[in-house]
C-alpha cells in the first residue's frame, strides 16, 4: 500500500503487478527474466531509448501514466531518454533550506527501517544485509543502530535526485550486477538489492554526519548517471539521474543522527510506503 503525506491511499498498477507475479512465480517466467535482465539486453534497450525513433513512445507514455506536463520543461526532446530525464520547473520542487531539516533526495515512495545489530532488513518479504548492499563490511558496521531509508521510484516519477545537505563526498563506488525490477512483488522471490547494479558514495554532511547514498538500477536501467566524483556540494544541488525505468535510492544514516517524521515511521511500521517529493522535509537532525 502507498499513502500520501495527507493520508490518501494511492492505488498500485494492478496489471503490472499481475504480469510480475507471472514472471517471478514460475520457472518459464524466471528463465525469461534471466534473459531480460542480462546486461546486453539492458544496453540494447538503453541504446534504443537514446535514439530519435524512440520519441514515438513519449506521447503514449504521458497519456498512460497521467503525467502533469505543466510541471516540467517540455521542449526539444531528442529521444525518449531525453523526456524520461526531463527537468522539472524549479518552483514545482522548492528545496527546504532549514539546516536542521532532513529532505528527500527525490520524488519516490519511501519506507524507513532501523538498522539492527545484525544489519538485516525485511522489505516486502525480502531480506538483505547492509554489507551485501555495499560489499564493504567495515563501512556497513558504522551504521549499526541508525536508519536505512529506501526511496522507490516508479517510471512516472521525476528521475533526478539531489544532495540532502551541504558537505563533501568521496568518489563513487560502482558494483556490477544483474538488473531486476524494483517493484515490491519482485522482492518476494529475489533479493534484488544484492543482484542489481548499484553505485554508492559517502556523503560527509554538515548536519547529519556521514551518510551513505546508494543508487540502485532496475530492469532495463543499466545507467545510473552521477554528475560528480569527489567534490563539495550544497543542499538541493542535483546529484544525478536515472535513465529509463523504475529505480531506487537507499540512504544509510548513523545512530542518533536523524529523527524521521512520525507519519513516515508509522506508515513504514505498517508496511506502507509514503509518497515524498524532491526537496521536501521528511525529518530533522536528532
């Protein structure tokens, strides 16, 4: 289930969920998925989405997804990926500039999880460890007792993401992997956060201490586009973008560094995702 910050329940895509259940629920479907999620297939799909012929997909997608195009800069798209990574009008996503406020890095559906002493999480029936996600046991241990925030983007979400505070960052670390959809149904059979390609960095923030941000690729999304290597950044600056598909941003916060807003904590405890927007307050400095 998905809820807005005002408590409104959002319906999920029933047709898409039915298809995914078929694909992940039997042997033949899983064989097909093995083919679809191969890196070569992802690269081929990405090349088409970068091409001029892919522009024919834009109008049907807008109609099917009910995207409010008045929120975006809608001129001069050269390809479907150009449209998919469209830029939103600045006044449509104001950045909360209060230094002690924790903001969302993206438009997404958010769940929040406490990092226990064994750093194991259950998300829609799937279990994984922080050390599996990062492939770095030493770094993972630093976040014991803190929070793991999972921002799930769907294909009709704004696919750019920003820095949550002022600070500096390390170089990006890329981890190759198979590409699976990040739809919650997929999580019931595949631990995709261990299987998907992903890229992470450590953000040294002024108000929340060291934070790890991980961008996770999804089916037919082989390209996570981060703009910077080691650099300084400001709250609200664009950090990067996802190209075609649904994707996920995972953020790890240290113990006693943040206090997440109560509605989000309450929803997460009930297994409900909360709709959040780029630059919106979702918590505060502890």
